[in-house]
């Protein structure tokens, strides 16, 4: 049986606690070592040993003890490992910081898709309407699928179109269906992204609304710093502007009114619910920004409890 | 000694002259510079303030789970001088701050990692003399036991901050605390414990020794 050690100085195979039976030394440059340690060189090396028929233990050997076997001093070990791990952390942090910006771009991308879909579908409806004005299917996707499949056009007031004429329309329809698929894929991606970027807000609002709030605020940081009263009207900027300019009633409806519980509540209770909801969102955003990784399920529970009280 | 009582407060001798890590006050005593240790910002500070005694040594290798931006770690760094602190945290923003601090102190190592997966930092962390855990997670005891098993030497010490609200908000904190103790007591001896009021609400600090 041999134990393996993965250290900043090299990979070791050690038999009987102190016999180095195989070794792959690493370079002296901390930056290079960092890249090797986060890559899969160690795994490759281990596989190589296995192929040679070595009987390898699952647990990884203490890296300092391994280094001592090679004649490296404790002081050297500590000094060098520190430089290496600083490089590793730099590489990894770089990958993670600013992921809320990806949320912003995804939300923007979805908006663009929706706008484009709407423009083109309206065109298709008008175009196809020349041919078959009686076809009434409100749902865009169903409508497009239907015209691609082709319809029996009996007793229509529309004009006849050749195969070629129709093909021009259905090509466009096919592209839009493709865009719907893309939209779904981005939504799935955004859902996962929100787990990473803002899990507590997501637990409370769902991925779409949570992402929308981050987009409206400009970043997770700004959302975390906004007071609940502003979160409540995020997305109602136009109405807010009018209110400030012309003294119209202050807006109570920001994007948080997309929440189903609030939408379905009696009108008289919506304001109260929106206020509570905004408070919990503010707390969740703070948790996600200031102590990332910390789960706060009690915020959802408190919100649910409050909903019951208000709707009673 | 590097920990000093100044009136009712405590302070550590600054390892990096002139450096302030979290806007703490600096003060001179007998020609040496000290950093005041704010018990409201640090659970180890709070426990010491409440009379817990930790027999630190200047060569201790320390694994710190949930190091955050390094507020507490900076004082431990003052104390253990020639030792090393392996600070683990999965939150990129706070770990970045700890990384910047680590570049100024030769006994700090930032590890961007998750204490739920102790093997993931085995390439760098050797057997240690001391573990500090302050992760505020529901599965705190599990996280602690896994790490202690892999890294803490026999007879080694551990400081654990138990936050009852992170484990179960609905339970009485005392219940959560005794449950935590039961979960670790086969492997650990409890040397001392302190509630952290008035500095922290519903927190218990434990000093443990690995059997
Ligand atoms: C209360 S703060 C720690 C404050 C720090 N100990 C101090 O006194 O300066 C809790 C930290 O635990 C971290 N944390 C949460 N889950 C963790 C895990 N699984 N592994 C390591 N750290 C974790 C959080 O990212 C957060 O930075």
C-alpha cells in the first residue's frame, strides 16, 4: 500500500510512512505551481501510478510530513506554500467576483429576446392574416406551430398564397420558435446563476423576479444597500418620476408586484404585503452580499407567516 | 506577552507596525505598538474578554474555518507570530480582503474553499495545533468534526463559535448549545465555555481539546 501526497513541492508516493517510491517534482515558481495544483495533473499522475499496478490508499498524506521527507524544512514549507496558495486564491477569486454582472446581462438578453419576438410575431400575424384572417390563436408559440404545420383553409376570406409565398412566412416562424427555445435555455441558466449569486433572494422571490431586482438596482451590492421602501418601488421609475414632477400619487407598484401572492391578494391588502415583501428582500440581499454562502431560510418562513396573518 | 490588558480592554502587539486592519485604535505601551481588540467585531475577542483563557503559542499552526475578511485572524496573527493561519472561506468578496491582508502578514494563508470539503485543501494544510471555527452554518458540528478529524493533532485545541440562530431559529438557544456539545463530546473534551452576551446574541464559545 502506498499513500499519495499532493504538495506545492511535488507529488509523492510514499510507502511505509517514510519511503518515497515515486515523485513528480514541481517548478520553483509559485505562479506555475498554482496552475498545476488547480489543474488535474495530480489526478493524471495518480492514474499513471495505478496503471503501473501500484496499490494506492484513498487518503492523502500530510503535505508537510511529505516535504520533510524530501529534506525541505518546516520554514521553507510554510513560506513557499503561502506564496503558492496566494496565487491559487487570486486565480479562483477572479473567476467568481462580479457574477452578478452576468445576471444583469442575462436579464437584458431575455428582454431583448422578448422584444424581438414580439416585433416579428406581430409582423407574421399581419402577413399571414392576408391569407387566413380567421385563424385566431392568441398564444404566439401555438400560433406559429400551427402555421408551420399548415391549416385547412375552408371558406376563408383571405387570398390564396403559393407555396413559395407561404414559405417566406414559415421560415420566419421557425426562427422565432428557435428563439423561444433559446429563451428557455437562458432562463434555466439564470436560475442556476441565481443560486450562486443571490440564493436567499431567489428563495424568496424566485429566480426571475430576483434577477430583475438585481438588474433594476444595478448590482447585488446596490440592491443590498437599498432601503426596503425603495425596493418596493424598483421598476416603477416612470411613475416615481411623475410623482416627483407632477405630484401624482406616489407609486406603490414596483416589479415586486409580479409576485403571485401579491397579485392574487385583495387590492386592500396588496400594499401591506408589498411592504413586508420588500423588507424581507432587503434582508436577503444583505445576507447574500455581505455573507455570501450563508443560508437564511427563516426569512422565507417569516414572509410566509406574515402572508397568512395579513390574508386571514 | 503579546496579549495585553489595557484597562477593561484587550489588545495585541502589532505584527506590522502602523497597520490598522478594521479601523481599530492603535496605542503605544512601553515602546511597543498595540492594536485594540474589539469584542463586538470578534468572537475570540469576546470570549477572551469574558474570561476564557486560551494557551496560545507563538508557533501554532492554525486552521481557521470561516475566516471572512480576517478581523479576528489579524489578532491571532499578532499572537502566533512564527506560526501560520490557514484561513478558509468560500465567499469571494470577503476572502479577497483577507488575501490583501495576507500579503502584508507572513503568517497568513488565504484559502478560497468550503469547510464542508476538508480534503479540498489537503495540498496545503498540514496537521495543525489549533482550529478556529466561526461559520454560522446549520451543520456546524459536522463541519467541525470532519476538519478536526483530518487536520487537528491529538491533544490539539479548538475554538468554536456556536450560533444558535444559524442552527435552528425556532429552538431555545440553550437547547441548541447542549445538542452541539453532545454531538462533539465523544471526540472532544470541553475545556471552557462562555456565552458571548453582551457582545453577540445567542452565541456560545467553546474551547475544546481533541481526545
Ligand atoms: C460570522 S462570519 C466569520 C467572521 C470571522 N470569523 C471574524 O471574526 O473575523 C462567518 C463566515 O463563515 C463563512 N462560511 C460560511 N459557510 C462556510 C463554509 N462551509 N466553509 C467555510 N466558511 C464558511 C462565511 O462566508 C462567513 O465569511
